């Protein structure tokens, strides 16, 4: 059995797949014209596979991550290709960046740091000028504030539980929560019956849902109108969840105080108070290794026994 890696081919990924007994094509990039290897399976991270012609032998695709929006699911279903993801394997990495960004944005650290950099060339005056930053960048503590967590899967549940340890009030919303997640969720996480309830209480909102037809553009004029003024929104899920024109307007009016996003584009860069991050949510050595191990195990079991285990 052979497996091809798209851009996820870190040494660790390759080693994990190779150690699992599968033959790995050690190519850095998938060559769209070259179908001679005809692999049994492909491991992919962010590469957009929608335009890709799928080779005839292909039985499975493993996405080393949670979201599968870069994979043509309908086409795979039609052609009997099994698609896996690695739920939970990068949850800790995402949780850490969410909580870091939550505190950093609330304390104006990103803006303050960018401003200090502009003092380059001021020589002896730098230390004096730095003091004026104290007044410009007064922040807010998160203690006692309410964090709304939309989506209580592996990532959302971790964020919710750990935010309680930071002395926040936490309110979660998820219409599809699994029994396991519900069981692991602290009893101190309040559950909103409707997303509107969460919007009306939260000082900070973090979203952990996949991009689907139902969630596309869920942050829009209408949802912003239900939120508290100056709410901070963190998006480490997918850019498509946000209607960017409406977000730009909400940032302009101060309805949304800050928009922290792992999915910046040209529009986001122009937005006042947007904090752009280059899709670093899951980019830790540990998470890449966890995803690689899970993807390798799933594919090995599937290719050798036909069992489909998405965990
Ligand atoms: C995910 O969907 O889990 C992340 O986008 C993973 C990644 O950074 O590739």
C-alpha cells in the first residue's frame, strides 16, 4: 500500500507514515500531471484539492487537521474515496493560541508592540516615549468577563474549560454536542439554549465550528446587532464564517472592538482593529506530530483492514 503526501510532508509526517508500514512517496509537492505513482491514499494539510483530478487507485484521503473544506467531499463520496480528519489532534495547540490572543488583544499587546517598533530611530528618547504608551494602550482584564464559545467539540471544550481557570464566566453553544464532550465539559460552563443568548451575554466570542453551508457568513450585520458593544471576536476556525463587509462596518462603528483572525486577506488587512495572524492556530511541532500519527494510523488500518476509524 502506498501513501502520497501533499504539502504536509514534514519529516515527522513521513516518518510516522513510513513507520506504520506504508510506502511513502517522498515528494515535497504533488505533481498534478504525474499520476504514475497512483497512490492508495493521500495525506494533505491545507492544499486545495478541489481542482485536482483524483487518481484512479485512490481509496482514502487523510486531512492532517480538523477542517475538511479543502477536500472535495461530494466528489470523494461519489467515487467511494474515504475522507478522514484528525479530530482533537491539534486541539491543545489551538486552545493555547486562542487564550493567548484573548489576553493579548484585551491588553492591547499587539497594537502596543507594533507602536513601540515605530519608535526605532528615536535614539535616547525611546525610553521616555515608551512611557506614553501606558496611556494609549490601557487594556481590560478578562477576569469576571464572559467568554462565549461557539462549538463545543474538541477545541471549543478545551477553551471553555481552561477559560474558567482564568476566572472568566463561560457560556457555550453547540446544537450538536457529543456525549463525550458534554461529559468532559466542566459543570461551570453555562450552556446557552440559543446562539442569540450567547451573543447577548458575551464580552468575548470565540468560534470553533466547521465551515459549512449553514455556518458560512454566520457573523454578519444581523448577528452583530445582537452582540454587546465592543465585543472581541476570535476566529481560529475559517475565514468564510465571517461576512467581511459587515465586519469592517462593525469594527468601524465600534460594535466589534477587535477581530482576531487566523485567516486574513486583503479586506481584513484594511480593517480598523483587526488583528491578523498567519494561520498559526495548529502550527506547533507537537500538533503537527499528533496529526501525522493519527493520519498514519487511520490510513494504515483502513488500507489494511477496511475499518474506518476517525480518531
Ligand atoms: C485545522 O483545520 O485543524 C487547521 O486549519 C489545521 C492547519 O493549520 O492545517
